[in-house]
C-alpha cells in the first residue's frame, strides 16, 4: 500500500493527541517485535521523550515497514478494548478509516482487519499481508480427477480449454466470497480465505464450485466427458509467504492436500473436522461422514433424491 | 450472419443479457467464453461480428482479434461497459469495426445501428430482419393485446414446515424477500414478476430465450438452494423452492393491473403451481416441455396428468 503523506500526517496527529510516547512505543512493539524507540531516535533513556518526537519516528518506521494497516488496526483495538484494564480513546480514528477507505480498503468487522476493496483490485495478499505473518486461514484445495487421461484422450488444447473454464469458475466462486486464488498450477488449485467467517466462506465457495461444475458439465462442457474435480477445505494457522511452494510444506496446507487426495470422492467436497466444528448446522447437515477418512472428514456431493 | 460476444466468463450475466437484448432480434447472438473462443475462433467467427469484452484486458482483446485475421467475412468490435479504455480509437486503428461504450451498453442500440456496423465492416448488410413475432420487451406490448408467453409459478417450498420453524412473521418476510429476489432473477432472463399470491409468484418469460433458458435457470436455483437460503436469505433452516412451467397465451396487462384478466392458460399455470407442483423439483406442462433444453432433458420424466394435460417432472436433488 502506498502511503500518502496526508495519511501519514493524520496518523502522527492521532498518536500525539491520544497516547504518550511510552504507550505509542508499546503499540509499535505489537506490530514490530522488539521495537526500541530510544534506539531508533537516539534519545538517552533518562531524558523524557515528547509525544511529537515519538509519533514522528514510529509512524515513519511503520510506513517504511509497510505496516500502516496493521498499526491502525492495533489502534482501533486499543480504542475498543483498552489496554491492561485501562480504557484509551484514540482520537481521529474515524478520519483515519475514511482515508484508508479512500486508498481502496474495506474494514472487515468479523476479523477487525482491513482488506483491499475487491471492486478496485484483487491481489493474493489482499493488499496487506506481509511475508512471515502467521494467521488463521481457511484453504480450499481442488484437483482435477484423472487429469493425464483427460489430456491423453482429448488432447492438450482441449484439456487446456477446459482447465481455463475451471479457473474462471473457481475465480468466480472464490472471489465472490473474499477469497484469493494462490495457485492454479497444473491440474490443481489452492484458494485461501481470511476475512469474514473464513471457514464458512471457504465451504460455501466449495459447494458453489460443485454446483457450477454440475451445470458446466451439462451445459457448457465441450470436451465430451465430464470435467470432474475433488475439492477439500481445511482451516488452521499458516505463515504467509510469497512462495506458494514453500507454503504448501506447512502443516495446514498438507492437511488440506491430504483431505482432497485421500478422503474426497470425485465431484465431492470434503471438509475436515476443524472446519465442521465451526459450521452452522444448516450447512453442516448437508455433509455426510465418509468411512474412508476414519471420521476425519465429512463430504458433500450433488446427488438425486427420491422423486 | 451472426453476432458473438466473447467474455472471460460464460456466466457473465450482464453481457449475456446484452447479447440477447440487443442482438437476438437481429439474427443469432451468442455469448462465448474466452477459452472456447480460442479453441474455435477460426470456425466460429466465420461470417460473424465478434464483440470482445474489454474486461478481458486491452492486450488480450487485441490478441484475440488477431486470431480473426484471414477468417472469412468476420469483423470485430469492443464492448467497454465500464468506459475503461483510455483510447477507444486505438481499436479502430487495429482494425475494429465498432466500439460500445457504457452509455450505449446501457441504452442498447437499434437494428439500424447494427446494420450500419455491418456495412462499415464491409460485411453483408442485410442481416437485421427481426422476426415478425420477435419479443421486444414488456414495455413495448400494447395493453389488452394477446401475447404468447411462458408462465413460471415459483414459490418457497415447505411453507407449512417453515411456518413451524421460523414463525409467521419471518415466513411473511421470506415470501416478500423471495418475490424481490425473483424480480431480479427473472429480469436476467427477460422475465417479469407478473402476479403475486399468498405463497408465490407467477413470472412471465418471453416465448423465446433471452439469455439463459428459464427452466435451466430454475434448476440452477434448486441446485443452489442451500447457498441461497444461507447467503441470500440468511436462514438457519433448510430452504427449497417449487417451480411450475407452462406455455400459452394471455391478455397483456402490466404487473399490478392484472385483476381483470380472464385466461385459461393463466388459471392453469396458477393451478399447476399451487395444486400440482411439489417442493424441490420442476413441474412442466406438455406445452412447456419443448422449452426444456436438451442438456437437462434426461432429468425429466412423465408425471401423469393434471386438468387434462400431461406433465413432466424433474428429479429432485437430495437434501
């Protein structure tokens, strides 16, 4: 996020009017671990620091570290919850939110975080994640069933066309629910959800995907046989990075890959117990346990009932 | 001669409606996803005017347009509904024959304009002969005249059960919300919510498809019922729908002014929806059977007779 000087000035003004130097430093330490204001300014420990001096240094450092959104979120939490039992009022928060909104960010009240406005841009890190940041994500993993056979029988061009359609469908169901596609390499894809009730959003996206493919195979599919996909959702902590291959080595990614490859039938959507535990009953009731998973996953499929 | 609209997504409803609304009466119009277009460009674009959605990206539009080089009797244009192109004239320098900006996209354009575009492109000009009975919009129909239409009775399903679970007040609100939902849903396919009764709505669709086929769209709603219940209506209980389709004639009156209509087909459509249709599937009269697209025809089976007319019913999705 490019920080305009007006926003930077406003942030400094908020700090000066609301918090003393020590409290400003405490807030900065929540965003940049082991942040040392004295070391940064060269002020000796025995000389009191003015609020203006602290705010100037901290905001400049926060801007340099590209952590302005994180810092404002922390101030918003301070304003709402106080600190160590003491209430704090951060003046000018409303104006800060307004300016950040003008930069193309929306406030997500579910997670108390800013996310990029999808009407303006859609980037894999929602315009705000920084590499190394560990957060609770929900992941939707999909894989095309018998991909190599599809290529062999129908040719690479036809298969590539079908995968292009699949990617368009996936983008639609994922981005509509504030998710982001992190990888579409080969015959698989990985999408991540962070905002709103992320586990529910990822399950809804997975269900929508199975529906879209049902219709696609009946109406639009030109390759002569159904495009079949396995999908799975898992939720857990993940350290964000720009190298998806590296992220895939983390446990949460490994679990969603395992759920997709081992426990999901073709055309099905599997959810792990971690996801199931967070779902509303009306959605959870659509899933059935699957013996093959040893109780570790529940599965949703589109099927026909009695007339 | 035909018109193709190439977009990133086959589910781009606004573009589909655009294609149907502005081109359907002037010959064949089709929304083609980018991936399919790339595969079949040489064949599909023969004797065609191809509109590329600017949403594909300017560079991609020019790449796709280049695929038309050497294709017999083809021309291309750009649909820029958001007015994002910085220099629309650049398309003409690259060989385009038309540019549809936001105002034109919204307002639509006449067969005469399309004819002028064909002429400018050097394509056969005599392409815009609307069919005599082509549907030109509900507002164009003269009050009191008889029209051929497709009827669709649509209602929230399981209403007795819902009454017990969510109470009368919320069920009433759900019916209102569903009617509002149907307004926008049917509009996408050229339809209009015509008459509302205590439990559902009678929707009219034009005799020919304008965008997605309404029966297919209804099946889509049944498929998505859990998502719609949760995401659209914010329900904590399961939701389903019921649909009944019939094809026939009626005297046209605007929605809200239908009290004086006496029509056998309107009565039948209402009876079909309120007395014969069931929850979670589509019921269609023999007259509406021909409107069921081939791609879902195998999901329908004979379902006996009602008021002397034979019926077909779709399978139900499992809950």
